C-alpha cells in the first residue's frame, strides 16, 4: 500500500498543479464549475494517500472486479503472423467486461468518501455507463447516465444493463447525438447539482483533475502488466498497443511504462472510413490543437473552430477530442499514434474470435488490428503487449448489422 | 476610453442600472441579428451581449444551445459575427458590444488575430465562458493591447482567492452568475444576491452585472436594487426562437425589453454608491 502511495506521488510530477501536461490540459470550464473541480482535486489528492481508502479500493479491485487480469499469449495468432509474440492484457475479463470498472470503482469510492449521494456519468459505447451504474448499485447511490441518442440505438444491450442496475439513462438528442454531446449534458447536470452530485467522468479527458485522476485509477492495468511481464516472461515487452478514444485504457497501460524508454508505445485511433476525409475519430493523427470539454488538446474541428461530427464503427472511440496526456506524449515523442479503419478493425475482430476464441470489443479490435501489423514487422524474439480493453458481447448487434444478418 | 467604461460612468451619473440583453448571433436568422441589436438599444438596452455560435456550449442550457445550433446551421461563424458587429457600428457608435462565446473558435482563428479584428470591428468586451482567470493570462494580454476588456464570470461558489485572481485580469464589469447551473436553468433567488454582490464588490472594483435566471420585469427590477447591470439572455432568446421574420424578431425584442426597462426604471431609484452602502 505504501508502495502504491509512493508510486502515485511520483506520478504527480505531471500534470502541474493546474492540470497542464506541457501546453495541454488545464481547466477550460465555466467559473461555475471551478470550485467543484478544486474540491474534487483536493479530495483525490487526499484519498490517494489514505491507506484505508487504498486498501478498500484494492479489496474491491480484487474481489469485485476480479483483478489481477491475466496476460494471455495468443499462440495461434502469433504463429499465423510469424513475427513478434502477441500477448494480451485481459481487461475483457473484468467484471462488467472492460477496463472502465477500474476507474468507476475508484471514483465511486471517492464519491462516497466525499459524502455525495448521487453519481452521474456520460457514456459512449455504454461500458462506462454500465461500470458507473454497477458501482452505484453496489454503493447504494442514485445514478444518471447520459448517452447520445445515436449510441443508445447502437448499444441497446448496454442501455438495458444500466436500467437493470437501477440507473436512469438519458438519451441526449443534441449535436451529433454521441459521446461528446453526452459529456456536455453530464457537465450541465453537474454544474446544476454540484452540492450532492459526483460526476464520474469515464476517460482521461475533461478538465483537471479528471485526466490525471482517471489515469491513476486505470494505471493498475499497466502496473499489473509490467509486473506480470517480468514474472512470466522475465522481461518487459518491446511494444505496448492500446486503442485510444478519450484514451483511458491506453494511459492506464502506458503510464507505468513511461520511464521504460526501451518499451515503444502505440496508441490506435479510429480511422473510420479513412483519414483523408472527415469520417474518422483520429484526433491525434489528423486533428489540431484546440480547446474542448475543459482541456487544451488535439481535436477535430472545422476551419471556424466548430467541433466536427466524427465516425467510427466503435461507439467508444467515436469522440472528437483526446486526453491531454496523450497529446503531450505525442508531442514529446514518447508514444506514437496510428489509425485503424473500420474494416481493419472488423477483420481483427473476426481473427481474434475465430483463432483464439476471444471476442474483443470493437474498440479493442482496433488495438488488435494494429498489434497484428506491428507483430508481423518485428522478429520472433520480440513481444507485443496489446491491451484487450473490453469484450465484444455488447457489439454483436453492430457486427450483425454490418454483415446484414438479422436475428 | 473603452465604450463599456464610458457607458458605466454615464449610467452612474444618471443613477441608472444597465439593461444588458444577450442574443445569439445568427439566431433566429442571420439577417435579423443587427436589427435585433438596434431594436434592443431602442427599447432601453445600455450594452449588448452577442453570442458567438459554438457547437458544444457546455455551460449553456437547452434554449441557448438550440439557438447556437440554429445559428451554425445557417452558417454563422466567427467571421460572420464580426461582420454583424461592423454592420451594427455603422449606425451605433456608442453602445458597448460584448462578445460571449467559447474558446475553441477563437483559438482556431488565432487569439491575436481575433483580438485585432474584434477591436477593428468595434467590439468592446469579450467573455469566454470556458476560459476562467486561471487560463486567461495570454488572451488577456492580447485583448488589452487592442483595448478590449476581458469580462469574467463569478459564481456564488467562487472563492476569495479566485475573486482576487479575476480582479487582477477583469475589465469593464464583472458578470455575476446568480444561480448554480446553466443559462436559463432556474429562477433567480433575489434575496441571496445582496450579500454575494457585496462580497464581489469588496474584491473587484468594477460594476457588477447579474445574469442567469432573470426572466421577468419584476425580477429585473428587484435585481436593479443591488446590481449595476441586469443581463437577460435565455428568456429573450426563447421568444426570438419562434420568430420567422426580421420584423417579427424586432417587434419581439421591443415588446419583451420595454416592460423590463420600465420596471427597472420604476424600482426605487438609488445610485450605485447608495446601493453599495446599503448592501
């Protein structure tokens, strides 16, 4: 526990006290939200050094979430690709089926510690909404989840799961009716109900302290993976691969490896129907620096600064911004960001399902697709570690629709 | 002298509280905006706030969000907003104009370029909703060089150290957000205003405008008793939303603002100094 607290302390070197990662991050929000963010910042800093809080979080991560999640050597795909060994970090095996629960357990406990009775969340694919509704059910809190109306349609199974868990799901009809609009709506709720409400933001975007706090709650993924690599393979991997929408699973994996400069890092964005047009969600690959949802970061906008509608087959990656720490990792060259198209992701979805018996979330399928490409270019003595951030059950309707199958 | 400072000095001398309507540029239709501004002034507005349309208006409620979406759908971006200001200035060289919006469109245009263009067009103040004092140093320098005031929001929850920070950068007036929530979300609690305004005045030596949650003449009149300016946004924008012609929009502005002005003028006429002392 002491070790974990120390680790967190080291991580506090970035961002700075105002939440800046170099020129990125910060707190670009209305004054009405600033005190709430300051209160949250203070609570987060306090409880991440509180042994009782950390012990409870560790207990929940072990017994409620099912951590540690295993590393899995994908032997069949490794053989087929004929290059580097492909190792998967099995976040899909977590309770609720994705890495998102790591963060919601942390924020849920923090909400309770701060005396908040009501939690709200935004969700894209629905994974974060389900994870938030789950922790709210366990902690006996009211939960409202904002979800773009388009995503409600795409992810009807997760909507039903949230309702079963007792959450109220609000379909957001404004703007592009996807994740960014859900985030706007959640912020509006928070600013109105700030006294009793805790906003469980689901990714490493948004105003400070969210990017750093969500990172810290997800860094358990990278800490485990690093230790497991050393124990099981006697070495660190040569490359990390993770999909990036807002970027929480990627930061969670990357962060504990940042000082291991021999480990390459690849963030995989949704290239949708191609990076040449606008039907993608690749803010780091094809965007520019601006201000969205409370932080300065790379984003996708038009020439008059209006945020663009994005596209991806994967609702969880369908977001026009990205966490500011990724923007910083890109600019300082520590991580590289690449795009994987809808069709490449679909191919990888099928490959992992058929060859390994593991059905990945469409988000994670982007990471698998790039991981396979990368492994093919590397020699057999190398190891590529891919974050399998979520399972694909929630996506079977989307996959069926894409392939013209009716149930 | 910046028009905002001039206007508040004149108002103070006349013991008059400022009426500041907010409209979204390009809403309900782009060719109505300049006419709406002139109609507002004719109906008794002392300053006007013009919203710069943005796709993701996080701090605004459904009424203003809808106005922004409609304005954008009709092609009103930053460039068009500046054109409207230029157009307005042809006939009105005195009424201060405050542009209100979000950071990204300005960032995209380049803050320095925007500050020059805005000053040239005749803009007097800028309120960037998602740019609190913490992030405002650079922009503030650029605006100051062009003689544009940066207006800051303060809220019931704003701490003393944040008030001090805003005091260092703020110009023109301070915009006091009278409720917790987004624009147009709830009605204002007039009772709670006086002590809060007193707190703001103790830290910031600028006129205090009160907005968010003022929808009726009676509320505006009540707020006039303590504030230096009354901002009305959502209630006006909501009425404009139903207008289908420039004439209708102009009539709507006049019919809505004139009773507000009248109620404000008929409320106990105290000077700003008196108000400050009483509170």
